[in-house]
C-alpha cells in the first residue's frame, strides 16, 4: 500500500493514527538534529518530522540524502504540530516518521516548483510536466475539469446528446487554413483536421438527433497570439426546430449555470442584446467590453469646415471622454500619442482636448478651433470640467479599431476593467457577408451555412453586403466566448449563398455535395453555437492567455517545446505516403 491518506486531508482528528503517505519532496529544512520535510501531492502538503536519537537511525540518515522532487513513501504517527500553519488544511498536524522509502530519486529541477516559480515561459513549456506539478497550474487543471463536468451536466439535463464526430475529414474552405493529413491507402489524397464539426452537427440534425453537443478538439493552421492555439477545445452544440431566441435562451442559461457553480455569481437579468451595427458605432468592436462606458461620439459634422486638414479629409472623426484625466501632463499625453501610433493600433496621431476644472479648454488643435468649437465638442460628448477628450480621425473601419484599442487602454488606466466583475451580452444581427478587397469577392462573416434574415433576402443579389445574418456571439468582458447562427436548411437557399460567395455550381458540389444532397431528404430548421472552452476557463481563472489552462500547449511558433514537435519524419514514411519534400 502506497498510501492510506493523501497529503491534503489529515487534520487534528487524525492525531494518534498511523498513516502512510506518498508524494514528492517539496522542500527540506535541515537544522542538524531536526529535519522537517514538506511532502506534496495534488491534494496538498503534509509536514514530516525527523528527530535525531528518536527517529530510527537509518531513516534519519536516509533523510539527509533527500532532495527536492524525490518521490518517497513514508509511514508514521500523526501528532499535533507545535508551530501551526493556518494557511494549509494540514497545518495543525505533522507526521512523526517511522519508515522512509525512496520510490524514485530526482535530478535538480531546472526551476523551482513553487507557486511563484523562477522559470520563464520557454523553460516551463520545455519541462511542462514539471510546471504542471505547481499548485497554480494544478488549480487551473482542476477548474478546467470542473467546468467541463458542469457543461456536460447542464446540457445532459437539457436533453442534449454527446456524440463524437470524426477528426479525419474533407478539406473545405471555411476560413482559416486546414491542417492536412496524407492518406497512405489513397495515394495523392489528403484528409483535413476539422476547424469545427460544423457540417457533421448539421447532418446530425438531419439525422433526427434534435440536440447535440460535444466538448471537442478543433484545429486551425493560423498565426498565433495569446488567445489562440493551433489545436483548441470548444463546446460545440446544435439544436433542431429552433429559432434564434431558443438558442440564446438555452445557452444564456448555461452561462448563468456556470457562473453560479464556478464563481457563485447570480445573474438575475437577461443578458443585453446589441446589434452589430450599434456595437461598431459605440465601441468600434464586435466584442465590446461593457463593464464601463466611454462610448464613441462621432464629431465629423462638428469638426468640418475649418482649416484642419486631418479632420477635413477624414472619412470618420470620433472621440471618447476619459473622466477626470484633464490633469494629464504633456509627457503622459505624448505616451498616449505613441500608444495609438503602435503598428498593432495603427492610428497616425491623436487629438486631445483638456476640459479644465475652471471651465477653460486646452487642446492640441487650438490653432484651428476656438473655445466655442471645443465647448460644442465637450457638450456633445457629455464631458464635465476635469475630463479629457481623445479624438481620432481617418478611414472608418481602421479608426474605429484604433479608438477601441485606446478606449480599452484608458479603461485599464482608470481601473474600470475589474477581472472580478462580469458583464455578459449578446451581439446579434451580424452582416452575412464581408468584402475581401484583395480577392475582390465576398466571404461569409461566420461560415457559408449561416442563414440570412428573411426580410433582407431581397438584397442578396443586388446589395449582398447589406444582408444581415441570423448570427449571434456571446461576449463577456470584451472577449468573444462563443458564436453561432441559425443555419440554412433549404437546398435552394444554400445554392444561392454559395453563388453569392463566388462558388460555381461545380465547386459547391465538389466541396459540399454531401450536405446539399442531405438537404434533399427533409432537413429540419436548425441552429447552434460553439463556445471557446479554453477562453471560458481562462476567464473564470482570471487570466488572459489560454495557454495556461491547456495541459500541453504550443508556443507562439506553434511548437511543442516539450516533445520538440513538429519535426521531420523518416524518408521511408514519406515514400509510403507518396510524398517528396520540395
């Protein structure tokens, strides 16, 4: 028997019992005649005590040879601890050891396995199995498990069936690049790893399964950043005989269930719903952070017809009001200018207006606009004495994006983005299509199977860019947690959609003929949603990067540092797959 108890469960009620524990040596404090050892497993830490002339001589000598991360088994008596530690559950007791067995020695770890490690990201990813021993990482993995179980419990109670879909599928143009897998048995042909189980869950609705879900791996060959991985997990769901409200109601219910179970937060109101057009007008983002205001105010009319060419030549002029920051120094304002000029933000410059406490104005455009002009801007932006107005100008889309970045930056500076405050919302009525200037064609904003609004269908041929979709995103604190749509279930409408996307009938049949054929056999109205499971866990954990809630993630170059992958393969394997390296 390796253990009668784990390292996190012994309390004062166990005093006098003989126990056996196994785990890793967390740390050793050797005071000569007394040795204290912290023994760790995933449940906690228990202190072990060795005393010269009381502990068996060989056991005491063996204790001198122990090092961090040795795997050991100990037997001893639970006794009351003299210097108690209220920070841990086992802080009232310690083990007076009678027997010690080294199960496995350990080399010195490349970084300290403590809550606050001295290891950098790269070294911790290379030795991920050691990083995962740390308590903060274990807590994240436990949280991930608990959220997954609550998702399954909620959806099962709502009569959803968990059904697996294949990983080796057909490559289809749905957005990001596919990862492709050569087929040995079908020379010259390839599978693709699924970007999502989209078509399969639609086929399951056609098959009559009514309510499907899956906590599933998905794969996208795209450039990485903090909230992206080449393989990620999503909560994939589909429902038949539903409209948009049915889906929003069900998955708003799931979100509320998770907040209650995981964070003990109750939402006693319906999540607000905001049209995409309004989200862009007020926040410049289709995933707005509504924990704070500072919404955009358009100023094109108020700024025109002066001699300031930047505003006159701009398609779009808008600003935000930062409460109480009129006291910003020139140095602080210069830092804001540099912030908006960063390549990832993309603005050429920034205009500021200080609305001083005495009611006067000071701006970076005093040469072109008098106090009456500046006061009219302040009134339109609902500014008060002491506030700071920040204004950008340029092409609409790029300027809205930059102003959104600036708004979030100012929200951080003003402490308005509390990670312990949650403001969920739905963004609805997305455009069905978006124009790709480089390719001179439309692309589906969500995917080609999203249904258009019935009332907009008259524009599908002549003004396709104005057609709205039956699509929706769940957004929490400025993060898109999930998105979905009501699907097209009519063969003729799906053909019309493919035509709007520039597919010929032959191309549509080659890529999606299996789905088009299935529509001939009685496809029910259906729709669904996919929620980013990794992002959901990261949000509940209070961190931004999804990498720390994935057991074995890739780095920003898509590499697994631990197993050194991707790697070359043997020439024999290439020959079997009928492949040559270019």
